[in-house]
C-alpha cells in the first residue's frame, strides 16, 4: 500500500501566503515547493520553513506542476496551490481514497466559505468547462487545483499543456484512460496573500478559459 503522500506546491510570488500554508499542511508529509520564477523571495521562505525547493524557470502552472512531479519521490503525490485558498484538511480523505483503491485520483470541488471569495467571472468560466467535461463522461463539477494520485500514473498520462490548460488536460486524459475519479468538497478561502493569476481578474480568467477551450475542440 502506498505510504505518505508528497505535497507539490506550484508557486509564483507566494512569499506572503506560504508560512501559513505550510503550517496548515498534514503533519509529517514531505513538501516540495516549485518556484516558478518568483521575485518576492518565495524560494527562500519555503526553504526557511523546511520545504524542499525546485526551481522551474519556464512560466506556467502546468510547467510548475510537471517539474514537481518529476522531482517528487513519493508514490503518492498531492498537488495544491500555495496561496492558502484551498483547505488542506481535505488531503487526508483524498489520500485515503487513493490508497484504499476507491479512486485512481481524488479531486476537489470548491465550496466558498464567504461571499466574494469566488468572483463571478471565475465561477462562470469554471462552470462552463466542468459542464463540457461531464458531457464527455468525466464526472466533475470543478476544475480545482487540488488533487491526489499516484505520481507515476500522472506522468504516464503524457500531459503536454504547460500553462493554465494543464488541469483540464489532466481530467480529459484521466477520463479517456477510464480512471475512477472521486470529487470531494474542499473549503475555499480568500487567499492568504497576493493576487490570483487566474480568478484575480477578468483578463486572467479569460486567459485560463482560452487555454482550456482549445483542448475541448
């Protein structure tokens, strides 16, 4: 049976959020922070709090996650954003679902904990993409940046997107491979610091939807 998952945190300028994020992670789980070109000292903050740091100079969410998967050594990996918006308490039941064989991958479904946490433009874009996925037989209601799966299985999917389309391509390929997906609610908070690269602006949301829409053609 798989052991303790390794946590991969793709980060771009998350120095303000990282201390609280790292404190909230499950005790004893190794942590790998992928610094994706930060200019605010993210790597130094991560190292000072005991995380292993890998630098991925090529910008893009997918590039950072892929670098983290390649550098990780655990059989199971947990991936989530380093901004503090996703409650890491859900990682334990996610990992249990994969370890027990109930799921090939556990993913999060965001539940905002207060009004305004999830801007309308980001929520609307997410809902459209998720609906298109369900029409293709992929049973998800969110494209959240939190998941647990086996590291080698993720690499074997052959995901090529290195930008914001990575989470969608992952779900599409997992569906095509007939993976058993389990969606669990995850509390969605305001960021612990900084501004979201996706939901923080209409422009960011449109860029992410553009990257994802190309994969659904």
